[in-house]
């Protein structure tokens, strides 16, 4: 082999060796970068930053809460964006909003001196140092220290200088009116999802930033809510009651202006309260409403044609059905006209009136006024009616005066609204203009019957069991209700529900006001009585007296223009219809004394 050929072979070998070495170096560099990216990817499993067109979402896994995650939107300049929309009352008053806060968490794997870190953190945040140290040693890569820090707490945490400690921007839901609106507005969880009330019902809408260009506006008026809350709490305190509920409804729009349930809770920390405090009595509770149900029986009888304002019934002799005997708590020991039955709240007269109508028609009528299904309202907490599956004659008699059927207070509000406002079932709503554009409700009674019901309700306030609800100038009409609570199939004489439901002004009804107090104890101011007339009627009086001027309702002190005497003459009972062949004839009616004031 020549020298020249040998040189060529050596050059070719050297070139190949250089190429192989370069290729090897490139593989090593590539492997290095692969390992680096793999390491970064593992880190980003814990805190991932996802770039969007206009914003960034930071997602943090939370093993302490079942492996869930939290997502916070950030603008390009790293400023947090509030996700959950505001809630306001009918006048624009803020009742729920969100504030940006920071939460602190640690990566225990990055903490070398866990004992020192546990000591510092426990002192800074008042935690159990031993328990915290145990969590730090569990080998996890994520541990919450505290959510929603105050600015002072954030500064304290930042000054600790602990490696592996991080901050995450979060939202904190704030309720400026605190407990007053807790049952209606509800609350959210740590993940900012609605768990109760309006917060839960409208969770999807409130969490969608694109839908939150305007606040969610409720029909509630925080001024009326404050009045109702204050007056009911005073009654609960005075009469040592276990709870109460109150509702104010605008008859013309179907909008609820106030809904209070006591006891209530702090929506900022709902789990710190007992379960009973988070129970919304107005929509979720079911109660036997007592004599307020006599309103439906009166309307039903007039619509069925079995009774009118001239009718009278035996309220002297007890009514026996099977093994049961019905009597009056405060018997008049004589026949009573329909107005007297209602004004004096006679169980005997009302039961006999319902038996004349019959079981099937009673069931159908109560169904027509919404008593057999949950009330359609924008809240997730709604109860179903409790009534006998086998609806017998005795049930017909007792349900006539509000025993043997259990409904929510909101059922009663909706039903009474239909009775006094021309006979049409209203659509209830918790949203301002929530019924705008909707068709009118179904007619359930005639306008004439509705007018007579208003006269009867005014009679109760003028001369019956509800005189303490009267507010001069506002012409209040209403009905008392006192029901013994059924515990384990037995009625408890010392555990009563005292109710009063009112409408005003009676000649042009605009509002419904309901107050129900649970297990009040009578005192010397009530002469020991714990009835709707003594307990709840005065609360309604105070609420109406305060809300009237607030809503610019001008009091009217003029004498009604209608001919009261003519109205009385037109409705004077004629020859009474006997309840049974052996029933003695009724004495002459004494209703004139009580009924002429019901004219308007």
C-alpha cells in the first residue's frame, strides 16, 4: 500500500471518529434536556400554569380534600380575577360578594427541618404543633396550612422564611348583612361552590364570569328583612320560643320581600353552627297550621255552594266521629253564623262546614291551592306536604281547622294570597321581576268569594281573635292559628305553634305578612296564653307599623264608604239549616254586632 493511499485511509478514519463523537455528544445533551424537562413536568403536576388567550389558570391539587383541585383565574399581569358574581337586593344593596385573599400551603418534601417548620407555623397560626409535624412527615408533596389569610396573617407567614412555603390567590365569599339573610342567600364551601340557598340554586350562573356582567338581583328588601328579623327575635327572646319564621310577600308581583327563619347562622362559617340553625323553617319545615286553614274551608264551602254568609252551624254540641270527639277550645255554647265561626275560630262550626262539602271536594280544593306539592320557589330547600293517604271523614273534619295536614309556611302564604287577591293563584319568586312576562296564575275561587274572605279576615282583626294585629290607618285583615305540635303521634298541649297571617290594606290588598312562633311560653303580658292572637299578632302589628311608612303606604283613617248596614241586611241569616234531624233550632243570629264592621 502506497504512502498516499495510507494517508487517505487515516483521514477517513479520523473523520468518522469525529462524527461519531459529535453524535454521542448530541445524544448526551438531548438526554440531559429530556431529564430536565421530566423534572420540571413532575413539579408542574403540583402547580400547573395553563396559558390562555387573555388569562392564566393556576390549578393546585389538594390531597387533603380527597384529591380535588382549586382553580384561580389570573390576568396576564398576574392580578387575580374574581369568578363568583355578586348578589344584591331589590334596591341594589350588596348582600353577597367576593374578595381576593391568599391561602398558604407547603410542600413537605422541600422542608429539611420539619420540626423547626412545624414549631414556627403552629405558633404563627395557633395550630397543634405535634399534629402538624405528623402531617409534614407523611411524605406528601402538598399540605394546606391556612385558607383565606388576612393581610396581617399573610405578612406573618411570608416573614417565617420557610423554604417550601407557597401562597395561592383565592376568593373569599363575604355577606355584609351576616345572619339576617343566611337562610335565603345560603353559603359556599371552601371551593367556592354554592352549598345552600340562592348560592346553590344559581351556582352555575354565579360561577360563570361571562354571565356576571350584572349582579344577581333578588326580590328581597334588606330593610324589611331587618325589621322582620328584629321583631321576631324579640318575640323569640321574650317568650322563650325554640324558633320562628316570617314572610312578607308583594301580592301584585308575587315577589317575596322578606323571609326570616330563626334560629339562624353565620354564613361565613356555617359548619360552626348546629344543623338545626341551618334549617329553613319557611320553605323546608312542615307544620300543622291550625286555624289559619279555616280560611280555605270557608272559601271551599262558598265555592261548593254548601254555605254562604247567611249559613249557620251548631257550635253547641260536640261532634263525634268514630272514636273521636271534636269540641271548641273556647265554646260559645250556641249556633254560630259563618262570620262568627271564623271570628271566634270555632272548630265545631268549621268541621261541620267541611263535612257538608265532603272529602273528595276538600282534597281537590286543597290541591288547587297548591297544598299537595312543593312550592315552586328559587331555593333548593323545599318540603313536601304531609297528609293522610287514607283520607277519611275524621281527616276531613280535622283538616278543616288545620290539624292532620302539615305544610310549609310558604304554602300558607301562597294559598292565602289566592284567597284575598281576587281568587287567582300567585307565582312566588325570590328574583326581582322574576314573574315579569309570565302568564297569570290559575283561578281557584271567584272574585266574590275572595271579597267575602277579606271581609271575614277583617272581622277577625276588628272583633275576633286577632285584635292585637290592628294598625290604625292600615286596615289590617288576618287570621290567627294555634296548633298543638304532634310528637310521636301525640299532641302536646304545652308545645304550640302560634301563627298570624295578615293582608293589608284590606280594601286594596298589597301585601301578605306571616309570623309563626315555635313553642312560645306565655308570660304575664299574655296572661299565660301562648296563642297566635297573643304571641304572633302583636309581631305582625309591629312589622306593618314599621314597613308601611318605609314603603310610602299612606294610612287611611276615613270611615269606609260602603253601606255597612245594607251589607249586613243582605247577609242576615235566614232560617238556619239543621245539622241533623234531632238538632234543636238555632237561636236568632247575633252576628250583626260583629259583622257590620267587615264592610269596606
